[in-house]
């Protein structure tokens, strides 16, 4: 793993051939167009599908994919700008650019401040909501890992999974969680169920909200990277039992880390 010294991955979130946004963007329902559009673009930001400092797809493309007017889309982007999650720039190289909140550094903030931050991210139900989110994430991820290992991946799919794993190895520390998210999202996508992918994207966005409130711990990331490697090996070897076991252990590690900061 090279989480401390590597270089982050680049590229925009909507490039052809690797359209990660397809896991999130879909036409909204007429009755809740504004709210659902806001939810989906928030997921793009929380999942790191567009890297920090890079541009969202054009207003024309976003509005078309969401099935809303550009006027409504601008209202959505205005809300995100007011929250500090995007910034708009004019001119030839202008557009709407993503701004990811930076996680606290180790040793900063009191335990009580961290607990309040995690509880706030979890919502009104606090610790119960955290547990529910983490359990749901575990069910989705372990099921996807088992399914991928059971059915097997073709050459292109296996290459996608290996490339996603390599990206986590080469990620700079500040970009590690984004690369980690994309690895897990790739695995879920390869299970072949758009419904599963959409549900996972929503659950993972909540998990990322929680992780964004706690420090990046290099020792934890090194252990996670070992588990990533074992998980990918199990999937590529067609070993569903091992894939499910490693995935469950990996999810349990994240849950333990969050519980430690929460309690």
C-alpha cells in the first residue's frame, strides 16, 4: 500500500468508458424533482465519484440525465454551493467544481467533539442509525462479493476489479477514501444488479458521511488494504465462501472503528 506517498487518481466523474455516475444518476419523479436531484448529486459528492477540485458534468448533461429543467438544476447547485460542497466558476474553463470536506487530522478535536460529529452525521436517531447503516452496508457488500465469486468474472470485469484495487494502492492519503469507495462500488457493480448498485450507492454515501467525521489512521488503512487484496483474490479465484468471509470481516472493522469514536 502507498497511501502516504502515492499520487491520487484523476479524471472527471462522467468520462466515457467508465461512467461511475450511472450508478447514481437516474431520472427523478415529477413530484419530488428538486429533492431527488439534490439527493443524487449529494451522493456523487459523498461517494467521491468526481474527485475534489474537478468539474461535474455540464448543466445540460446533468439536467438531461436527471430529467429536470436547467433552472431546477441551478437551484440544486445553489444549495450545494451554499453548503460549501461545490463552487461555480465562469469563463472558458468554468463550470461547477466539487469541494470535498477534509477529514480531521489524528489528534485534533476532543473525543466528545468527534462523538458529536458522528452522531450529527448519523441523523436524529444517532447510534441506532449508525448501526442500521453499517448492517445494511454489510449485507449488500458481502452478498455482492459472494455473487461475483460464485458466477465468476470475465477478462474485462477482472481487469476492472484489479485496476480499482491498484488505485487504492497508489492513492495519496487524502484521496484514499475516495479510491476505497470506488473499489467497493466496482465490486458491487460487477454483481450485475442495477438495483443492488443503487441501494449500495445510497448506503455507502451515508457510511462516507460517518467516515468523513473521523481521522484517517494509517495503521487502519494498511490493514484495510490487506483485506482488499484478499477480497479481490477470493473473488478472482471463484471462492464465494472466502469472499463473503473477508468482506464481512472488512465491514466489521469499519463498524468497530466508528463505534470506537462514537462511544
